C-alpha cells in the first residue's frame, strides 16, 4: 500500500473520436487499478466519472499531472478539449492509435464531410428524411440556443492539433505498457525525451513473432485470411496473407498473430519511417515472386483496398493524408 | 464555377510541371547523360535524383515527392533482365504497380506516376519520355497533394 502521506498525482483520461476501447484498456489493469488509485486521483474520466467540461476548464493550468488523451480529432468538441487538456496538463499523452496517428476514424479521410453527411442523412437504406434535414451547429428552441460540435472535413491526430509530450500506440495499447509508463511517472523515474513513442519495444513485430519465416519469400498469389488453412506455425506473409508485421513496431506482444490473425499495424511504424503505408508497399513488392507484368498486375488486383489496408491506422499521419477531392 | 474552373484559375500563367525523376545509376541516369552530350532537347521539367538501382526506390520517396510539391514522379530503370543487381528492377515494377493502385485510391491521376525502362544507350528515348510526360502533366495541371496536406480543413 502506498504511503498515506505521499501526495497523489492527478490524472485525467479523455476520449476524442474514439470507440471507447482505450478507456476500457485503462480498466483492464484489473486489480492493479487499486495500485493506480493509491497513487493517483482521477480528476476527469468521462467513461467513469461525471466531471463536467466546465469543471475541467475551471482547474488551474498545469494542475493535472498526467492526461491520457485517446481518440482522434474529428470535430470542434474534440479540438476544444485537446486545447483545454493541453493547458491543464503537465504531461499530455496521445494514448492509442487514434490519438497517435488518426486510427480507424482516420479512414474517414478517404471520404469527405459532404459525402459522409449525404450517405448518413440522405442515402442510407434505413434513412427516411424527405425534408433533407441535416445536423445544424446552432439551433434555436424556445428555451434558448442548442449547439452541437462542428463536424470537420479532415480527421486529425492529437499531435496535429496540439503539442503532445508522449505517444503510447496501440488499438488499444497493451495494458501492461500503460502500467509501466504510469509507474515510471509515479515513482519519478527519468522520462524519455519529449515527443517519444513510449510503451514500444523498438523491434519490428517480425522480430518478436515466433512463426517460422523463410529467407526467400516466394509469393505468387495473395490470399485473404479466410482463404487459407493456416497451419498456425508459418509466417502469414509466406502463406501469401498480408501481414503488417514487417512495418510495425513491437510492444503489443504480437497479440494478433498469437491469436492466428495477421498483424494489422496498430502499433505504428518503426522510428525512422515517415510513411507507414509506403513501407508496406515496399515489403509486399519484394515478397511477390513474379516478373511478368501481366502476372504482377493480376496478383496486385487480388489485394483488396490496399490503401485502406496499409494505412489502416495511420492515414491522417501519412504523407498523402487524405483523398484528394 | 465548377471545381475544374477554379483549379484552372489558380494556375499561374508561367506554371511548368515539376517532375521528380528517380533514375538508376547504371541505365537511365547514364541515358540522361547521353541525352545531354548528344545535345538532345527536352523540357526542363525534371529534377533528376540518382539512385543506384530502381530497386532502391523506397515508395516513401514517391509519397515524399508528392507531399513536397512534385507534380509527377518519373522512375527510370534498366530493361527487364538487364538489372545490374539481377532483379532490382522487378522489385521496382511490383512496387510501382501497387503504389499506382494506392495513389489511385488517394485520388491522384494515373499519369502522375510513370515507370520507364531506359537503357544507357537510349538517350533519345529519355528525351521522348520526358517530353511526353511534361505534355501530359501540363494538361493535367498542378498536383494538389501539397496544398491539401498542408491545410487542415475543419
């Protein structure tokens, strides 16, 4: 048990454009939650506590020691809270793939606001909207004005909106990594330089993966995972299934491959990589063992949605970060 | 005004395509040398970057080039079977095919990425390819990637 006299650190957890999985991953510390609560006061955590935005805005600047911001920035509410929490926090951590690189919500950058609104409010099979009503930012009712956040055209990562101290990647981050980082902060260990990606191993997924890999890949056909009978031992790439492992940094403990599913790349790229999807293109170009142009075209045709696959978690952070209209 | 008209309007009168050209040391780069010493004329639209082999072309070079304002990317390598390193050009070929599919999904016109096999003796072919490509990009207009990625639209 922690010493009663030791002051607790103040901690906040917030979600932007997120699915809630990151907040749940914080709960996944299980009984270590008691150690967390012993060492920290949770001052703001919308999934679990009823603290209002006004309460956060009223806090003194830099009064929160550690803020885990998960989720991408997709609307004006996300952006507002990103700025507020930056001001109120000593250490702002982009927690999880969405805050780190845009994540799954970032795939909306393949579309734009108008097409999304049209699909949802006009065209979808279950929509009946003869008056073509769309959400309004301001709406007057007799009790006053109602406001909802402005929906942005572009999805952004947290680092594209505000200054971020650290990035903890993952969809969601492996809870053990969170506990390690948390304990490092609580016990006052020296912290890595600002801007570091923490909670990662520094090795590629393939270095940590125990599946058997051949030295000379010779893939002549690309399969989707359900099209093969996986033997549970051979590298997915050797079996012709696209796996993001070669371009993804380790830290998760190769969770997906251990569950017999290829890596999806949520932990993000290796440190020197500027564009994760481009690196995947490079790897896959190498492993296909064909030289005739028609055959190459045929195999590449078998890769469904390559941009969405290679940039699954990193589109807003890519060099070409959205579809051109 | 249509998008097309607006785009046309924004193009400065003296605009010329800027093409990032990645040429393999053994074939296409030598061909560009030959084009030079043979005094062949072609538009001054390419910025040549020498790489040891077209297989050295990291697809990141291409995405970097577009993000930093290139209107097109031209890659030159040795003819199939002629690679100085046995099979680098085949790797390049496969990467470019995949890259083309990805860039298409990003909304880039197909003409903006071109791979050509040009041997050391084909200075004339190099001049032709650059002229053709410049013509095609001139018709397409400036590439929008830089403008789009630099401004977040809220």
